[in-house]
C-alpha cells in the first residue's frame, strides 16, 4: 500500500493506493499555503495517518506529486508560485522520517504521466507523452517505462515552449509560450480583449466561452478556432520533435476538445510533413479524477517499486 499525496495550488489530496493504482481511501484539505510549510507538513501527516487507518493499510512507501517547480532528486520544494514560503521544504525526507518508509516526489504532470503510462492511455507503448491543459499547460514524457528528465533531474517545461515570439506576455516572463496561447485563461483573455462585454456583463471564463461556442455563437466559435490552432501547433511540435506512439490529453480545456479538434488535426497535418504524424495516436487521458493520487503512487512505484 502506498501513501499518495497530491499538492496543488488550491487543495492537498491524500490517499491510499494499491499496486494496481486503485485508490482505497482519500481525504483532502485546502492548501492554505500562507499557513506555512510546517503547518502543511503536519496536515499531510495527519491525513496520511487517517486514510491509512481508514483503509487498514500499512504503508510501504509514500509518493508525492506537487505543482512545480520541485527538485525530484532531493525531494525538495522549489520556488513554486502557488506555494509562497514553502521553498526549501525537504518534504521527502520529512515524510520518510515520520513514517519510516522511503518516499519520492515529482512534478504533478510527471506524476500523472507515470500513472497514465502504467495504468492508462500509455500502457504498453514505448514513447508516451501526457499533456494536461487547464489553467496552465503541463506535460510529462515517459520513454520505455522511464520518466524523461533533464540535467539534475529537471522537469522540461513543455507548456512554456514559445510558439509566437510576438505573442502575449506569459507568467514565466517570456512571450508567446504555448500556455499563454492555448490554456483556459489564454482563451478567456483573448476573448475579453477581442469582444469586450460579450456574453456576460462581467469577465467571462473558458467554460462560458466553450458553452457559447456549443450554441453556435460566432464570437465564441472564433475563439475556440484560435484555441484549436494554437493547441494544434503545440502538439505538432511534440509530434515533430518526438514522434511518440501516443499523446494523451487531460485537463479541463480538453474536455471541450470536440469544439476545436478538427482544427487541431488540420494544424498537425499541415505542420508535421517530415514525420509519420498519422501514426501518432492522440487520445483522451484515461484515469479521470483519481489520476493525481494514482500519479503520486506511481511516483513511488517508479522510484522504488521494483526493489
Ligand atoms: Zn511561459
């Protein structure tokens, strides 16, 4: 039984997951990062004890998926925008000491990529990429069963590869990152700037725009067409660079992909002429709402499961 911890900007989820990726017990609390890292650690510890008791489980390890940047090889939290003041927390060492079992941590997109590779959309394939599109764009790559890492274990920031150097300013400081063009907030921002006051008196969000596109509103259609082009360009770059067997797509924006999927496919066809792009399967992510906890568990399995 593996203790699984998923740390996001708004909530911390904790669960007990078995070696088949089944979540046997779960609990959560608001992240409340302003309460500080020591308080966060106490709450994670309490939730782990509680869910383990609920599942009648003895933990063999603890896996963590955390919104990044994190340092997977030292198990330390980095300068995470959603976790101000938590930088330097040696979460993996702390949990390992408290529970007397090995622990491991990865960026949350990498965690879900590992779970999808093990139990979901990437099962049995050798080159697998997971992409999640919601308030940001995250991705993880699993090649031949191993998570791809860069220097010092760094997580590649695929959501921040530049697609249009004259594009909007991104939260990371660059211009025209994939995330600044094809995330949910990017869709909403473009819509509000192009059609001020349209659809609702207040600021409209991605969900409202997709609903309006569904009804055939021409302004919302234009916005999701543009989203499809930029989603397609980012995916086309992944296809050209890696020609993976499978790209699995998760996140809230992708739940509306039928609105812009044709545009995505047209863009890939027009862009990826030198590689067998038609062989790359683009599929929905398979693990659903428990993916983050399954992901945290597979972080541990990936690191220690074979031992
Ligand atoms: Zn960026």
